[in-house]
């Protein structure tokens, strides 16, 4: 199972328009079947959620690493975008990884 980056505005727009949304805490996963053998992944954080670019980039790095570590439980054949709704002040990699793992194990994603 491979995990690739979701690239291009058209891919993101298609997900935002047609994708299924799963919300857990401060994260929202938008997913849509892609018809491929692998999963493509992207991440989005608005400037209003994290004021500084340093913080936004750190959170995006943690999210990408969490997906990379748990790609074995990620279902194949999906396009996914993870939206960050609000970043807790005490956020660290462990809590980010736990949230991602819980989202990927959700029953709604398996349907």
C-alpha cells in the first residue's frame, strides 16, 4: 500500500465538494474513493487557525508523519484531506498521532 501526496487544486476542490466528512475533535477528515490502488493524502490549515507559519508548518509535519506511521491501517483507494479546525495550545505529536489513528480506524471510513 502506498501513500502519496494529493496535489493540484482540482483534486482538493473535488474532495471539498463531493467528499465524506468525518470529524473528531479538532480534526476533520474529508475522503473520497479515487479508483486507484493507493491512497493520496493532503493537509489544509487556514491562517486563522494558526497565526504563525512556523506553528502551521509544525502541525502539518506532525500530521504527515502520523499518516506515514499509520499507513498500514489506512484503507487503499482513497483521496483524503485532513482539515485542522482549531489547534489546541498544548498540542504535541503524540496527541496528533492519536487523533489521526482514531480517524483512520473509524467505522464510517470502512463503509
